[in-house]
C-alpha cells in the first residue's frame, strides 16, 4: 500500500505572511475614510417645513474662510499672515449661536488641498468658543455647534 504524499504548504504560508498584514493595514485605512452622516429622521413634519431652516456652513478655502447659510455667503475672513483667522470665525459663530440657540449642527466644507491641522483647528472653533464673562478674567468654554459634518467645498 502506498503512503499519501505530503502536501508542500510552504508557498501557501509565504502567501499568507504577505497577504494578512496587507489586508489588516488596508482595513484600518478604509475605516478612517468613513464619515458619519446626519440624515433627517422625520421628513413629514409640517411644523419644521414652515420655518426656514438655518444652515451653518464654514467653507475652508486656500485664501481664507467663508461662512454661509446654505444659500448665500454671509461673510468672508481672509487669511492673516498666512493663517486662518479663527478668532473672527469664533466671534461670528457666537453671534449666530445667540440668534439660533437650539441649533447644534454645522457643516465644514474644505477645498482638496487644505492641511489636516487646519481642519482640526477650524472644527475646534466651530465646536467651542472661549468667552470672558463678567469680572472673571479666565475664559469660559461655550458650546457652539457640536454636531459637525465635513465635506468638499463647492
């Protein structure tokens, strides 16, 4: 009776040694590129349809910042010394927040070549503002628009 020949699995193991780390690395990168979308939950609500909806859009462009309401550009803040004017952005968003106290969401739209550190800086300014209140010299953090969506600028 003949013995069964042994399977040579060396080439298969070599393939797995290369393939498994590659698949793990690409799985991590694909998870980073997923963005959470906030979709409307109740499209048939008549009371919401009667009121004009305020949309806060901060467009990050190479030349500066633009704040819009979804239809028009409300104001522009050009770069100062090649840096985004986050202080003016924060002041303007605070003014919008005082008019629309219940508003919690905003959209940050960026041009393709904007650096990641600038995205984080702008998102922090949209999320929170530091305000000096009363006689206390220490600035207090006030929540502006914590629900931020990001996308590509038109």
